[in-house]
């Protein structure tokens, strides 16, 4: 499989044995969620904001209002970094020092541009929504002209990225294994419960197949 080349920007320095540069693995981690955290600087102050995203090949799309401070800052700078993290378990060691977590994380670095072509922009909005619930775009009213024109869509072209994954048990000091203290891993995962229909639904309207599929896949 192809890897991202290792550079000063994307190199995992702390815990390098857990580093992954394989593009396929990185894409899998990105596709397993729809929420990322984007960093930017505003008037000398570092700010991190969570936002929804969609991925298509080596492009990541985010959206916001035309006056969104983060979006305008990213567009002005022309570059961005975003991160994604899945928390997979609590690693509870015998010692406080060796408590940890199992996780899958990705840092992405890329160039930013404004998506202006109307078809490309609408496709990007569909990509973001379908990244949340696959195929759901076709079940909803799509943006009208006013909504469409009030929405700013940015494309981040991935230049490089790296992942860091911990998927193991407790690692204690050798002498601590003799202590009468419980240690182990508590697995964690995000699950979907049954959908709660809006009180104002028209009579006879049922959950779309895509929503039911999402729930069943994430129980």
C-alpha cells in the first residue's frame, strides 16, 4: 500500500512505534467518523473548533456560514490542519503513571480552497451529509438558493497525514506485576440507539432505510 512520505510536519515523534503513514489505513480512520477538530490562529490566539466533514478520495470538505471566523481564516491562510480521534478503550494499569487509552487518531495537513462551482459545491455538501449517514442526502430537502448562497464550502486537499494507533493491554513496570492491584482494559465504542421521531412529522412518515441501516450497523 502507498504511504505518505514522512516529513518534519507529519512525523510522529512521541510513540513512533505506533505511527502509521499508510494511506488506506488513514482513510479508514477518517471514514469511521464525521467529526474533526480544526486548528487556526485568530489575532495571535490559537483556537480549535469541532466541525463535521466529508471525505472524497484525497479531498476533505467542511462548511459554514459566509461570516464564519474559522472558515475565513483558513481561506485567508490557504492551509489547514485537522485531527480525528476515536477512543476505543481505557487502559487501567497497576500504577497511576501507566494509565493510558486505546485509540485511533489522524492528523491531516493540506491546502485550502473555496469551492465555487455550483455543482461541485452541491456535491461537497452531499458528501458531508452522506459521511454522517450514508445515502441520507437523497432523503432530505436539498438547499434552496438562499441557503446555498449563504453557505461557504472549503476543500482541503490532503498533502500529507499520519495516524497514531494504540491497541494493546496494560504495560506496567516489571516489579508492579507482583502487586495485588487490578489492571485491565475497558473497551469503549459509540453506539446508536433507536431513532426518536420528531413530534411534528406528517402522518405515515417513517424512518428512511438509510437511517435504520445506520442504527443497525452501530448498535
